[in-house]
């Protein structure tokens, strides 16, 4: 093997290693985005048949990294609770919310379903600016606000 082939091979190996490091860095940065961001509900429900969130209504979710708490609005009621993350595993617990009812029944149903799915959360995935929370009761899809 001549000197030029050795240099070319070395450069290719270094480029492959740098690409791998960049990919790992991207995954680490995506999981860091879970916290310190306000998430806005886009859709929810059964994974194969999601329902779009009601227009002109904000259902939000914020993760506080230091306190390990969540907070937001379900569209009608404010709420808060606790969370824990282990890799892509997400556990939500102790969610409490105010008990105001809306005159819009569809909004009441959306909020009730949102809380039910959030309470059942067991994993999450971030792709770009989209957060998907999956639980035994369904899926919540959010966009960064």
C-alpha cells in the first residue's frame, strides 16, 4: 500500500468518526430540548387515527428540569404535576388541575382525553420541533411553541 492510499484511508476513517460523533451529539441535544420549552398540542388519540387539537385553543406542556415538574393548560384548566425521564422513558405522576368546565363540550372532551393520555405516559420521542408522548391510553403530539 503506498503512502497516498494510507492517507486517503485515514481521512475517510476520520470523516466517518466525525459523522458518528455529530449524530450522537444530535440525539443528546434533542433530548435536552424536552425541558425549558413550551410545547403546544397538535393532535392526540389513537396512534393510527389522531384527532387534531381544536383550533384557537392552546393546550400546553412545559417541563421544569430543576424541579422535575410539568405545568400548562389543558385548554380550559391549568394543571401541574411531576415527571421523571430515563432515556426515552417518561413517567408523569401527581397531575392536578382546576375543575372549570367549558360551555364548549368538544373542548371538555379534548381536555379530559389529554389528561387521561398524559397520566398514562410511558415514553417520548423528539424529532426536530415535534414531541410525541406515548402512553397506554394513546398518543399526544406537540410542536414547540
